[in-house]
C-alpha cells in the first residue's frame, strides 16, 4: 500500500466518525457493550467517564435542518444549542446512558433544561464550574465539581471509580492530545501540508472515538507523514479563531484554502483549544483535573471564563506571531454571546497593532459561500499586498535606504 493511500484511508476513518458521530457511537456500544456518556463541549473531562468504563462522546452539531426543536428553544440561540435540542427531540440521543452539561453560557442552560425534559429515561447531569479562574478558592471549587461528576458516574455504573483507573485514562488522553499537537507542529512548520479540513477531522474524530483506537490511527498517520517529503506550500498564512462549541463547516475551511490561504494554526474548540493542555498523571487525579481546568485557560484563554492572568486578544497576537501567520480570520457562530461581547476587544487590539483580520459570521442554516468567497479573496489580497509592503520597508530600513 502506498503512503498516499494509507494516509487517505486513515482520514477516511476520521471522517466516518467525525461526520457521523452518533452512528459511530452506537456501533461502538453495540460491539463492545460499553455505556456511552454524551457531554457538552468545553470543560467536561472525558477521562472520568473513560475510567468508569464508558465511551465519552462530545455531542456535536449535526448537518440536519432544525425542525422538531424549533418550538422548544428560542430562535436567537446559537446553531449548536438549537441543533442539540433538535436531536434530543427527534430521539437521536436515546441510546446515550447519560449526558453531562457544563455552564459556559446561558444558552447551554436553556438547552440542558429541554434535553432533560425530552429524555426522561436518560441521566442528564448539570455541573456548575466556577468561572472565576484566578481566585484563591478556584482550584478547590473546581475539584468539588469534578468530585460531584465522579460520584454521578459511580452512581450510574454502581461501583467506585478507582484512582489508578483515572490515572490510566489520563495517560491515554494525554497521549492522544500529544499526537494531535504533533500534527499541529508539522503543519505549522510546513513539514506536512495538512489541510484545515484534515486537521478538523483529526480533532473532531478524537472527540467521539475510543481514544486508544484513535491514537493508534494517529501514530500510523504521523509515521507515514514523516516518511514523506513535504512540498512547500505557497499562499497567505492564516490563523483561524473562534467557534467554541461547534466545528466550522468544512466548506468554509475548503473555501479559505481555495482562495489562496494556508491555515497554519487556530484556537478553535475543534482544534488547539481542545488539545492544548495535558493532565498531571501523578498524585490525586481530582486535584490534577482541577489544575487542568484552570491551566488550559492560560494556554488558550476562553471568553466564558474570568482570569486576571490571561486575556484573549494578547494570546491571539502572540499565537499569530508564533505561527508566523500573515492574517487572522475570525469565525463567529451567529448568536454566540460570549464571542460577540469579547470581539470588540480583539478588534481594537488588532487594529492598534496593525494586524489584519477578517470577521465571518457563521450559522447552522445554509451559509452563502459565494458571498464569503468574495470577502476572503479581498482579504487575502489585502494581506498579501500589506506583507509585501512591510517586507520592502524592512529591507529599506536594513540597508539604510529611505
């Protein structure tokens, strides 16, 4: 089998799980008899569910039009929450043994209430995580929440979850994150021409697949990529930012690159935000998870959290410099209140530093890609011209020519 066909086969496996997560989870449950625990994105530590002998699955926005759920939730809620409610109303989640909710925005609270009402035979647990990340009591409050989560899982499975089992799950999850970060390093450095579509499929599939099986695929993929000479890519280096809960539509990612952009890095949830931080596998595992929860906000700040030691716009400017990106494209999910409230600070900081960026609002319903194409083409052309002008000015300064 050639290297190209091997890589293609691995990404086909990623795509099968990423684009049909519920079908993939149902098949795993049928084959292994494993309870499946669904969770909302952002802050749920899947390690605890895995240590309980369950398959943790992060619930995804699907591609279906919202129909039954229309009457159950406000139309001005984001596409992710409306899609999850719609799936619950249609019975798509009936096979789940439990669903775990966090509290990162008010729309999630509304969605949790509807899901609980529509799934009376499913354990639907809500866990309040402290949103103030730098107070003296933040760690203890986070640990308290995760202890409650552990107790809820123990009640479901009817036995105690051993600390050694949690540590083993932590090591397994850490390995998976490290392999995904390796892919990011390869793309950022140009040693492997992975597309934005491929990177999203790799990360999104890790959210719904068994971690050991997913890591085995990642190891094979990295081995094959390292054995292949990379072709230098040409284009405008782009950093993607935004989308805290749902994955950006693949069509938008393809469009950016078809217009001449090269996506070299991101802070998307289906990207660096999800894999940025490992958990300490020594000592008390609940303490380690609480530390992970607080530290990941320093690695990739989240506008739903309050932290005196981190701010998102400063992080983004630094991340762009590190990845040598020429410009940033912000993908904002329509009606995402945390992002809408914070974006003016990003805009002000980027304009003050003369760093080009483009805001694109996305939604669950059909997005007019041709309209986006025109804006992206114009943005990339502007960035290209600005990059050339800056390089010329730097050259003149170096040679002393005014």
